[in-house]
């Protein structure tokens, strides 16, 4: 297996996350972790046993022992670093977004396409096992013609208001993930209609943004859909995507993180059944209908007295086993 | 459709439930509701527009305008009333149990079989949509050869201790429903091994019973299984049945009564995801592997800069729609 | 308990359903079932043991022995029959809708309010245990300030195209239930923005309607939301409603009708875990971190060799019990 | 943070899994990967950038630059290698089991305790987020007094029969994980009663083992429970654990690996609702009762004609929005 020698740029919080994930990937050797803050670069290099740390990003891209570049620096630097790397003849993986404006993004696209270098942008949701399986199901035709799409994305904790002012707004900063999923799963979007509201914190409105949003989307293939987002929930990160088609509906949702369910009285009145009359309400009705149907058709109904006898026999055997402290054969009970 | 003329015996709590269910059953006319307590009989008759109420049970069974008898009187009277009815040449539906002893039940069985009359015993769980569908799936071969069975039955509220003394014990009074389901779904039981404990209330032990129990069951067809029961939960009525076979596993469980879920922080630490790093942990790793696989195979990876461009374009269209208060075509954004 | 004497108008399909439900309601006596089709009236009367059947609707409303009127006749007749009944001084329950136009509905409202008679319209979803519990939770403040609303309504089987032409369109005929729920759970709606598409059958477009729709809603209290609907699914009737607020999110959804789950390989690749390495992937990592944390902090880690010893002892006791066919005390294993 | 220098013994399949997990653990440096098969040792060393590979296990344990030993060699070697390591004064992490017999395990325990070295055995389930959260909930008193325990463990694919003969049997090889969980979550086990059957493959019986098992367990604290296991399912790895107490019931179950649900007609008849009459059956009944209760109590019922009017107004606004292609204020509709 060919091994790639990597320059990894940016050792901030997300950079460290990506670096640690990189360790498990076969065929990758991190030559250099570069960050203008030398300490961060060193911490990053140490975390992955990289050969060296560097505060010089340009030199790290250009280094002759580097054959691919990974970019996790602040957003405003992505465009230029992608361009530097592809001009140096090196493939790139870069965190999203490329840039905050169409113009900048188009310029990068032009440079990248001229270079012929592979460049990947980190819309990581496409690689979630749920979304990836959804895509496979769609491509396999399991969903049929797609008719409707719905995406919900809510952060648990809002970002600081200082960030909001430079974020590009909720649609560019946050819902772009849902637009990307819509394009990934359904196809190109032709038209949108969006509403927003500032319901969580008036600071969002003051910053020229909204904290809650809904939007309609219309796809080139005729499907329609909606998007909903919020900067804050009080019950956790809330991501749900639905794709409904002529054959099936896909729902990608990872609501419960931990495989533990606690059953107790904290839900709401009526959450659980109270006893056999409510749990088996339908059964009580069905058995009456069945009984008279049997009579009408001349069929002997069951469960009958023999069933009562045999079930009682088992119950008595269990009672005897409880008393004797040993297994009891049912035919011992006579 | 032939109409059956019914004598309904016993207008206590369960009797009233059965009477009300009877109303929705087509082809049934309640001629008489009989109960030794005249007021109860009258209330029962009124509830279903029965022709008459009576305090004379024997006369009600014998009445010439009655062609079938339904019995919801106290347990101790079931055996004799079933026998009276079939001797009068009338089919019978009777609440469970037939009797508390094998001898009494066998005597009734003999009388019933001699009479040739249809007699049905109210093990109503068999008519629950879940259990009925499970039975159909088993009979259709969907489960394959049954290997393992498991049943859980827990009441939410324990019965009064005064009742426990005459109940026949937890296996005869309560778990007999699970033994009946085991026989219904899997087949005859050959051997049982039972343990019990008095953990909820020492009164159960004083009454010679247990309040919690577990048991092993071995079926004639080779399958094995377990039964678990309790007289009290603090989270609601808890009934779950599992049938595992060579082709599939069936689970019948009706845990949530009301179709309402409340998402909020009342579960446990770790119940929900907190943000994208934990929700999309697997995605972050998968995308790294994918990127290097693409490089290795000479494939251009996606999402690429063009994807970033198009998703950004949609996000900007949404932002503009939000500002203009009208739908915006994505190709307006250039 | 006061008994109401009812004239029930309309014994078609929904009329019969309502009639049968009526039987279980205490304190109600059906005096007359009226339907212009005499046979239908008689079948309806027979089903509930009504005193009489009638083909004369006006006379049935006016009958002196009738104190309340229930209307399940065809939609076009609702307005006039409600007016007749309240003018006759009788309270009314009527199937939705009152009428297909605002003018007609306003005229009925005026007549009803002038009469002072109680008149109820059958938006039955409000009485579903899930929606009713959601309303209680909202009123109790459990959800906090409502921020977002979402409703989905999809029929499993589309109506005949002949009906579509006179249906008033998907929003008036179908989504009005969701608008009613929105108003019931969140509050009055101020603005809507709707899109539709004809994806299922071109007949919908030919009839001037759509078969799939999405819409945005803005509430007077500032909340925003979306609505989605379809005339046909291939996986069953699909109704889901979400109300997200500052304290919690409510989800009303009744997806599974029968409490039976079948576990088998029919889902999709990756639906189930294959073995311990994938199921316990996180555990394998966590235990490594824990081990070194213990070393670092000078804590003896567990599970340790004593745990291995005691768990093995239980396993050997189980093995011996299996061989001997009797319970084995763990301290017998030495 | 102190860094530990590790000798990792055994680079087979599980060894490689553990090695890869080790990479993400901070403060760990793998000095040597040792395996009698030199190639395996080298592959293991390469995978984690270890300093060296070795075919000499004893030398690797003894190496002066190694301060802790991790053991993932074949089962039969665990006991001796643990003893070598602790005698060399080094802490140990070792895959389960320590040994297949009580005698060997007790001997190791004695050596370990004499050495004072920390030794941890890899019962990894305790570190699963679900089991760990269950333990925290129990320790926090959320479950109250534990009354009942239930564990299910089923492999998806049976091991080769050649392995079965030396496996120690299903309880020692497989269910020991459940016994360990029982001890971890509930407490020490005093008594077991076990049954088994050979239902999947007669080879298990020929090898002196069973492929399916059930057992009762009785805990020193009075709780009772059951265990169920199988060597093969056809629907995936199936692990479920229940702990029921006086305050709550915990269920640890990770059934679905991928957060994707596909709704389609592949379940069973009755799996989904078909339409409003079955989905809203309870609602139809509840609204009737409510209507007459209102009449009886002199309350004006709702939804009323005004509700019908306002919901219709919204529906008409949506219809107009659909036709005009722009948002419509509801008060435009008059």
C-alpha cells in the first residue's frame, strides 16, 4: 500500500481532532504539523508522532518530502492555502468552507481545475454511516423516485455572538450542511424560500442574523422539501433527515448517543400502560368477535378448557419447582 | 348474519368491561345481564341496552331465548357455571381461569367434551394484535425453527395482600398468561425450573408467595426459554415476549401507550449527542480513509470545490430570500 | 347522569364508524338514524339499537324526542344542517368541514353564535392521546416558549381523481388538519408560503391540484414552522408533528400500529451489529484510556484477576448445573 | 502527562485491533510489539509506529525501556505471561480470560497480589458507554434496590467446531461476559441453574457443548435473574441487558448500528397504520365522550365553528400562496 507523506496545517481544536483520526488511517505518515503558533504545532506533532513541527505554513506546503496537504486552519485562510498547495502540485483535503463568498470560491475552483489536483472539502456528514447508507439505498433504487426531502439541524449550544457577526449568517454557516446533504441525496436545488426569526437571544437580530430558520427547497428533478434549523436546543444536538420517495422513506437520525434506556416515571402522564385493561384493550374486543365468528361458522374456539388445563399444569409445576428447589417435569403434575 | 342471544353473567368491574366491548360486536344481542346483586345487573343491562336484568343466574342460563352464555363472575364459580351452561346445550365464553386445581379443571373438561358444546376461555393476550401477528409470522414459517423463548410480565401495582393468600401463587395467578403464550407461540412445555423471591413487600412471603420470579422452560420441540415476573414496577405495566428462531426473532412489546415523545434533559448523562464532534465521530474518520483511498486509486474525491460552490450558492440564495421575503431562484445568485 | 337523545344524520362509511363509537359513550341514546337512503338508515339504526330509522332528515332534526344532533352527511350539506339544528334549539356535533368557502363558514358561525347553541366540529386529531398529551404538556409549560413547529401528513392511498376536482385542493381538504393542529398547539397563524408539485399522478395537475406539498407557517407569537403533505405513501399512513420550544421538544408520531418487531435481515447493510468488535468499538478504546489513567493516578484498575476468577467460578457453576441438571451454588465450585 | 513505554505481546487479529485503539490513547509509547511470528510482530509495529518488533516475548517483557505490558496472545499463554510481567515489576493489561481453570486463575491471582502490580483483565463491556452509564445510574441510586437482572448474548456467526472442543463450553467461553456484567451491575452471584440445548448444529453436542442456553442466577443481595445465550442468530449480534429495581429499569441494548431507518412494506401485516380510521380510532371515541360531557356540564365545546373558520382561512391562504408563488398573509383572506 502506497504511503502518503502529509503536511497537516492548523493544530487548533478541529485540527487536533482530525490529526487524531488520521492516526488510524493506514498508509499515511505525517511529515510535518504546521501552525503559526509553534506550541500548537508541537502539540499536534507529538500527538501523532509526526516527524517535525513547523511555524512556517508556506514552507511546509512546499517541502519536497510532502506529497499531500491537509488544511484545518481558520476559515479565512482556506482559499489561499488550497491554491498554494495545488500550485505546488499537491492534492488537498480542506475543512469546509472554501470561502465565504461565491467569487472567492469560484476563483479557487478555477485554480484547482486548472491544476488537475484532487481537492476534497470536508462535508463530513456524507461519510456518516447513516447518510452513506441512505445514499447507497437511493442509488440502489430502494427509494424510487424521490418526492420529498426534509432536514433538521439544531445545535445544542449557540456560538458566541462575537462569532455570529462574521459567520455569514445561519444559512451560510450552519444550514449549508443540510443544503449539501440535499444535493448529495436528492440532486441540485433550483429555488429556495426562507424565513427566520430571532427567538433565542436578541443578540442574533442585533448581529443581523436569525437564530431559528425554516426554508422551502425545490429540486431540479421536481422534488420539494423543507429545511429547519436552530442555534440552540435544551435536549441535545438534533439532526434528522428524511427522504421520501415512491418506494420507501429513509430517515437518518442519531438521537440517542448511548445505548441505555431508563424506564421510569419521568415522561408524561400516559407514557406507559398501567395494566392489562389498557394494554390489552384491543385484545378484549378481538376475542369477543372471534368467539361469535367461531359459533357462526361451527368452529370450536380456542383457547379452550384443555388450554386452561395445560397452562394451569405448567403453572403448578412451576409452583412446585419453586417449593422444591429443583426442576419439575410438567408430566409429574397430575 | 346470524344473531346470538346472550346471557351475560357477572356485572362486576371486568364484567362491565366485557359488556361494553360486546356492544361493538356485530350479530350479538344481550337478552339478560345476570348478577346476584340486582343493582349491578341493572347497571350492566342499561350499559348495553340489554332486554332485561336478573339476579337469578341459573334461570338466565336456562332461559329459552338465550343461545349462548358469557361468564364473568368470580373465579370460584366458573367451573360450575360452565358445566350448567353446556348441560343446558349452550356454548360458553368464560373468563380465565376455569378453576384453581387440576382436578376441577379436568372435571369441567370432561363435562364440556361430553357436551360437544364450544367453550372458550379468556386468555385474551392471544388476541392482542402483536401476539396474533407473531403467531401468524410463526405459522407462516418466518421465524424458522424456534430455538429460544422469553417472556416478561410485570404488573405496575401489586394486588392487595388479602387477595394473594387465595390467588394460588404468582405462577398460577399471573404467569399462567405467559405459560399460555409459550404454549400458543412455541408449543407444549415439558419441564420447568422456578425461583422466586420476596423483594417488594414481606407480606408476600408471609402469605406463602413470592413477589418476583424467574423460571426456565423446556419445550417438547427442544426449544428452551425463560420467564420473569414481578408484582410491581414503578414505570408502568411491563410485558415483553421474545421468540427467537433460525430465521428471525419476534419481539412483542407495547411499552409506550401514548404516541408522544418528549425530548428533554431528564434521561441520563450521555443520552443525547452534544454536538457534531460526537454525533459525526465515525464520519470524520471515514472521510480521511476515503480521501487517501481516492488518491491511491487515482480517483478525484468528492465533495470537492464545486460542491462547496454549489452548496454555498444555495445558502446565499436562502440568505437573500430571508432578506427579501420572497422565494429566490438559485441561479439568481452569481 | 343525564342521557342525551340523539338524531344521527348520515349513515355512510364515516357515519357508521361514528355510530359504532357512540355506543360506548355513556349517557347517550340514539333515537333516530336518518339518511335519505332508507336502507343505510336502517343499517345504522340496527347497528346501535336505535329506536327508529328515517329517510327524512329535516323531520329527524325537528323531532321533539331529540335533544342533540350529530351530522355525518356529505360535506356539501353540513352548513345547512348545522343551521337547521341550532335554529331548532339543538346542540350539534358535525364532521369537518363546516363548508368549503369562508363565506359559507362565516354565515354558519353567525347563525350558531346567534343561537347560543354548543356546536362542535370534528377535528378529531385534537383528541388523539398523543396530541392531547402534547397540549397538556404545552399548557403546563413543559415546552417553554415555542420556537418551531413541524407537521407531516401523508395518506397511504390517494383518493379517486374524481374526488380531487371537488376537494378544494390538498391544503383545504387534507392539510387543514395540520393547520388546525398548529393553531391548537402553537397559536394563530399569520402568514403562509406554500409550494406544491404533482409527482405521484399527473391527474392531480389535470384536476388543478398538487399531490405533494410543503409550506412555511409563521405564528402570531413569533414561532415559525413548516408543513409537509402527500396524497400517497407506500409504507403506510404517515403522521408526525414536532413542537420545539425553549425547554423541550414534543414529537407526536404513531408509526407502528402493532406492537410486534421482527428482527431479521431485511433492513439494509449495516442495520445491525455483526459482532463484538463493531458493537463494542468504543468500549475497547475506553478501557485502554482507563487502564493508563489508573497507572498514572496510582489506582488499581478493575476488572482485575479477582474479577476474572469470580466470573469464571460462576461460569463453571453454570457448566456444572448444565451437566448435573440441578441448581448449583457458586461456592460449591472450588 | 507521564508517558508509559509499552511492550505489546501478540499481534494477531485482536492484537491488531487493540494496537490500533492504543494509538489514540494519550501518554502511551509502544516500544516493542512482540509476536513469535516475526512478520506479525513487524506488521503490528508498523501499524503504530512502534520503535521495534520482536519475536522474543520474554525479552520484550524484561526490556529495561518497557514499563508496562499488554497481552493479546493466545488464551493458553495468558497466565504465564501475566506472572512473568508482574514478577518483572511491570503492570499488566491482559485480554480475557486469565485461564480456563479456577486453579490456574487462583495461582495467577496469588502471584499478582504478592507482586502488588496493577493487573487489569479485558472485560471490555464494562467500558461500553451504555454499561458504564448503567453502572453510574445504579451507583447514583437511580434504580433503587435491584430486584431482577436479565442478560442476553447471541453471536451472529458460530465459531468453528474445532474451536468449540477447547473453548471450555458456552458458559466459560461466552456467557462469562454476562456473568461479569451481572457481578458488575448487581453484585456477587450465589447460585445458578442452567439448561442448554443443541439446536443449531449437532456438532456442538458432539463436541460436548450446547449452542443455546438459559440459566437462572441468584445474587447475594437477594435479586434474581436469568441469562440467555446463543452461538448464532440470522439478524445480527444481539446483546441486551436489563436491570429492574424499585425505582427504575435500565435497558442496555445496541440493536441498530447505523442511524438509518427505512420505512417500507417489508415488516409484517399490520406493522403500519393504513389511514385515519385506524390511526385515530381512540380520538374518534374520545371526542364523542368529550362532546356529551361538555353538553352535560354546560361548557361550549371546541373545536367549534370559529376553529373551522380560522383553519379554513389558513388553508385558503396556503392555496393562494401555491397559486401566486409568494408568501400570503392569512389576514389577506377574507
